[in-house]
C-alpha cells in the first residue's frame, strides 16, 4: 500500500508519514501536486489540521478507515520488514487490520502466531481517559497516537 500526505505537509507530518510507512511496511510517496487518482485504488493519506498531522484515511476504491488523532511522540528507529502485531482491545473491527498488514493478538490463532514469530513490531492499544496507540520496535517507542474511540471509523466491505 502507498502512504502519502496532503499537498503541502509540514515537517512533523512528513516525519510521521515516513515512520508509519516503515512501521506498517507501506511505501511512502511524496505527493507534491499529484492528484489522488495517480495512487491507484488502494492507498493511505495523512492530512493536517493547523500544521500538525491529525487524520489518517485509508482508501480501497472508497474510504474504508478513518482516524482523527493527536501525534504525541515520533522517533526515527531503524526497523526490519516484520509483521506488526496489535496488542489490546481494538476499537475497530479486526477485518480492518488487513489494511495495516498486521495481526491481532486478541485472537487465539494470532496469539500463537505472534508468539512463534516473536515480532519486534508491536502496537499497544491502551485505554486510559483516552485511547493511546503506542508503536514500538524492540521495546523502543516509535510513535504515540492519541485519540478517542468515537474518532475512529472502519467501514469494511460486506461479503
């Protein structure tokens, strides 16, 4: 999948886009003046609000996932191409994980797979007063996204 940004992204947005692309094994493409139609039918985009990265949208011919967030901490960490694993109760349908190229450790099968591959890429979903997504690689914090559950929408295809 391709990840891009809005037309004139700020430094923090470009940095988050590159980190997310590397973490989820996506390809980051600088958008520039390119129309969205050039990216094909399946892509992700990070949009800004007041110069800060704030919205992640994933398209598969139409919008299938949307999340409004605040970017907490963003760190550049060298990563491999392993499959990320989500830990914790997900605030969206498990079928949306296919867009993130990820597994969920909340499923019994995925727990066994996660234990067997011992993936160093982990997304911890923590619920305090807000919903916190911590992206970690080998116990190093890569990024922290803070949101509310009502700001996440996953529209999966009915089959």
